C-alpha cells in the first residue's frame, strides 16, 4: 500500500558565521584548515546537512554539535535543513538517497527512521543499501520507568503485579512502531506478561501523564527520563543496553534486573547517498570520529544524556543491518503488526 508523505516546511540554518564566509569566499572554503585525507578539493562548497528531527530534537542537537565543530576546523560552511515530518524520517532519507553521491548531501538520522522505512511504512527502495553509512554518533539507549505510588519498584515486582492483575498496567510510547514501542513489546514477550500500550506524540507527553499518575509506565530515551529518575519523580525499572551507559552509570539495565542477555538499543548517525566514493567515506568517518573523541564534545554529549559511539563505516553498516534484523526477529517473535 503506497505511503502518503507530506512534504515538510524546511528550516535552513548555517553552521558557519557569515563573517567567515565573507572573508574566505566560496572558492577558499575548501582550503582553510582542511584536514588530511580528504580527496580532491573536497569540500569546495557548502555541504548540505539534512537533519531528520525538529530543531532541538536529538538528531538536531547532535548534527549541530558535530558539524559545528567541523565548520570551525575546516573553515567551511555546513548548511542544515531540518526535515522532521514525513513518515518518521522517511522523507529525509528519500531526499538524501536521490541526491548526487558526491558528499555534498549528508543525512543525520537514527535507527528509528530505518525501522520506519523498513517495517512501519515500507518504501519502494531497498532500505538496506539505498544509503551509504558514514559514521555513528551516539548509542541510543532507552529506559523503562514507572510512576511513583505504584506497588512495584523493580522489574521482578512489576512482572509479579502484572501477572496477578492482567490488563492493569498501561505504558506510554512515542508512537506505534517506535523503538520504545518495540522494546516494550519485546520486554513483555521475554518476561511473559502483558501491558496495554498507549501511543503519544512524544515521550514528553507520556512523561507528563506518568508524573501526574494518569499513566503507569513510560518507555523513552535515557535522556528524557534521566532528570525525573534522579529527582525521584519516576522509578527506573531498567535501561535497554547490555551494559550500563556512561551518561547514567547508576541506572540498572534490564539485563541486570532479570532479563538476562537483553540488549535492544538504537543509534544516531550520519549517512549519505548510495555509492559514495570509499576514500571520501573513509575521510569523513575519520574526521567525524576525531570530533566525537574531543573532550569537550564528549562532555557535551554525556551532559545531555547522549552516549558517544564511533566505528568504521563497515562496522556502522553492520550495526544498521543487525538492528533491522533484530527488529524483524522481534516482530516475528511477538506477532506484532506495525501500521502508521
């Protein structure tokens, strides 16, 4: 069934200061502080950075952080376009994959957008190879929290309560087919209990209801839940990574809480059109990795609940494909049918 996609209004911003552009001129941009390893005269003009979130969203924050630093280092402009609407990031992916594979159009995206394109609103193009993986930026770890005042404070107690009171627990997620929704379904399947899913437009709205006692549980990003857990207004059940995350090392994992081996996390990363020249991909990966490893960038990420993640392009491709395979396994195991 064809997907109806609404073309978004595109917000355009420049990471480089106008004064810098004026002083260097377009032809000089590529040569100011150009790092070694970049082939040819790249970049000889501003690079278009498509960001698949609204201003202030996770992808927006990370894209501006990384490419803002690259702009400082290279003396070059990176022009951002927030394309946040259109089937959960699918339109941003389509714009990117239809662009020339010359490195002048890059996309800041996430595992959730890949899941949307593959399973929620299936596209006509092959999600697995229509884009060139360049570099991850952060691991996207989720957390399950519950409202205070409920008669359970950990996973074991929650499971026991759910089994003794069928249908009594509801949990909020930012949309059907989202990573939090898939994690919620997998937790229920593995642990052998049932909850009722309540879709919201965003994790923030679900948290408002959980804080007010109108919602029992919420599955959302570690970033979104952290301040409420640390203030004691939300009780943490566990996070979805196999090991504890650097941004919140005190948070227990679902693996530790009793779901042995549980590991279902996502990522934020940078991709480009298919068939980008490998030397350019490698050079961009090297430059982005160096930026992510800078102490001030790491500190900013961790302060905002984002756990830095780096790898080679080949490893990043393997991560993307493994995530799609894991989602397919989850859907088959749970019998969950995703629709828009």
